């Protein structure tokens, strides 16, 4: 069992590490432009990660058996509609997830 002192020390250490990793890019590039490779990553990686997550979420669906995949496709549609409507990534992700979880609990 972890003592309170050790738990607080661990939380403090983790907090400092997280703060340092978040502040590092701002300190490093505050006076100069980031390299081209970082600009590329900043521009294209988020979309690639989202595409990989969609493929991963749909990989185990048996498409030949209806209604297998209907809830997943409805959740994806909810994300797309919310994003086109409000242009807010957080709302799209959380709203689509909430809709999917609602479908998951309501439709068995």
C-alpha cells in the first residue's frame, strides 16, 4: 500500500513532468519558426490519427450480418453531422460518443 506522503510525491513528480513536456515546445520555438517537419506533423497527423481510429473501431464488425455495424455507422454519422454543423471537434467527438453509447444501451 502506498503511503500518503509517497502518493503526494508521485503526484507532484508527475505534475512537473507533464508541465515540462507541455511547456517545452513553447520555450523552444518562442523566438524562431519550427522546422518544416513539425509543420507537416501539425498539419496532417491529427487527420491521420482520426482515420486510424475510425478503421480500428470498425475492424471487428461482421458486415454480412444485419444490423451489425448499424450503431457504429450511426455514431460516425452523428460525429460528421455535429462537426459540419458546429465545427467544434470536442463537441463532435463527445456528442458522437454519447449518441453511440445511448444506441449501445438502447439497442441490443
